[in-house]
C-alpha cells in the first residue's frame, strides 16, 4: 500500500537533513504543496527558523507570466520562502533522497482573492460575503481555477497531483481569532450557511424553478432555531431536507452538484492535457455531495469516472472511516485514507497501524499522512514504527 506524507516546501528548503528524515519514515512518496492557502506553521526541526507565516494564498513556484498576462484573476506569488522556486528546490531534494513527488494544489480557498475581488466570493442568505470561498459557479472564477489546476499540478518531476478544494467552499473556515462557535451549527445548518446567493447562483436557482429571494428567505427562516440555541445537531442529507424542506433542498443540490461536477471534470481534463501520459490525478473528497470545504463533496460514482482516485479523511473513530470509505466499496481507482499524524492537531499516530488496517479492510489501497513537517519527533517515531510493522 503506497504511503505519501504531506509537506510544504519550507519544511525542506534550507534544511539539508529534511529529505532523508522523510525517507527514513518508510514512505515512498511526498505530496508537496505547489499552491496553498494562507497559514501559520511551525517548523520544529528546521535549523534556521521555528515558524513560517504564509500571509496569503500563493503559488510556491514562479507563475507563467504568459498564461496570466492581462487577466484580473491570477495566482499570487509567495515571499516567505527564499529562492525563486521553492517548490522545485524542495522537490529536487526529495527526489534525490529516493522519494517520488506529487503536487498538492489548493483551489477554491483564497482569502486574498476575495478581499481584492469581492465579487468572486460566496454570498450567504443574509448577504454576507465569504472572502475565503470563491464561488465556483462564476465563469471568471472557474476559468482561473481550471488554469491554476493545470499550472500548479504539472511541475517538473511530479508524477501526479492531489487537488484540494476542487468544489464548493462554504461557511466553515479555520480563521485567525475565529469567533463562530458560540452558537452550535449542525451539519444541516452548515449547508444552509454555505448556500451562495451571488448573481451566478441566483441564475442557477432560477434554472431549477426557484425564486432566489424566496429561497434566501426560506433559508433564514430555517436557521432561526439555530440562532435561538435550539437548532438540530442531526447530520446527513435528510437533516438538510427536514430543515429547509425536501423540494427546496433537493433543487439547491441539483444546481450545486452540477456546478461542482463540471468544475471537477474541467480541472482534471486541463491537468491531463498539460501532463505526460500516466500522470495521476486525485481529488480530496467527501462522499456526501452536499459537503463543502477542503474535502469537497462529490458523487462517488461520478468522481472515479473523472479522476484516478480520491483522498478521504479517515482520522478518528471506526465510524468515520466507514462513512467515507463505505460509499466507494467495490470501486476501482485509488482510495487513499488520509490520517492526521500530528497529536496536537487531533491525530493519533500511536493508532496508525490499527487504523490503517481498518481502512484497508474497507477498501483503502493507499495511505496519506498529514503532516510530516508539522509533527513532533515522537509523532514521527510512531509513524515510522507503524509503517515498518505494516510493511509499507
């Protein structure tokens, strides 16, 4: 079972021991960020620093000026890692250590884009914009994301890519000084708070026979119990249908599902057109089509007809893995079980061997480890021991 560890270029650039340290874990591959969102990250073993602040979403290589010339939406360059092409520098070091390298590309998650181009953002039923969430129904956003996918995915020496956030982003967002948990929002309320009412989505709802103003009012009414502290914590699509009404809920999902599927089709096609034959394309995914975020909701039957496979969030109890792997039972293609191995971020590397075997029994055929650059020394030791026992 192939195992890949996630890394940022800044975990490697400037640290001559980093590549060998990763290889010694027992992994065969690294999934290396080529386009990433803003973050503040520790570098606990780097000889020159202990923290990197990536101030905004950026590409970690020099963007192609010819591709982006004259375009209003274009990728932002980074300034927090030394060198013109930190991705390439890190990839070379990892390859020299005997590791295969795949790109890691974050798409529909970009707060700077939304701040500088507010018209690109998701707009909720109250009229609030989510600058971190580009609306993937907007033609200019789709064109930008598709070209970004092709450029960032196909870097020299990469054998494949993993596209994160290749679909709808919504309300949920890790944000500096976040103050959004005072009122509990269950799974269904999260969906309603993630519905977009920009001009493109309003037109899309009309195509489903919906009046956008009436839909927004229905969403606000459905959410009133949440603001009063008596909202339902039930999860699943049936909870959404119960909250909003089955007909309205199903109509919104038809529109959003079409938008997400066609974006995924176009992004994967663009990557393949830019790559050599055999280049592997995976999507970070959730098998519940209504879900939003980094692991975007997909139709399990559709996504494996488009991409070579999926990366699925498998950290937690057995029920978590059963829920995300179950809908893919019997499928062909890559089913990569993604485990957080950073104890301080909710991971449990001490249970990796057992949890990986459980995932394999449910059909997983690859492993992903998040995140080798962020994990402590004891976490990495636990990972190395687990992989040795698993024979990975």
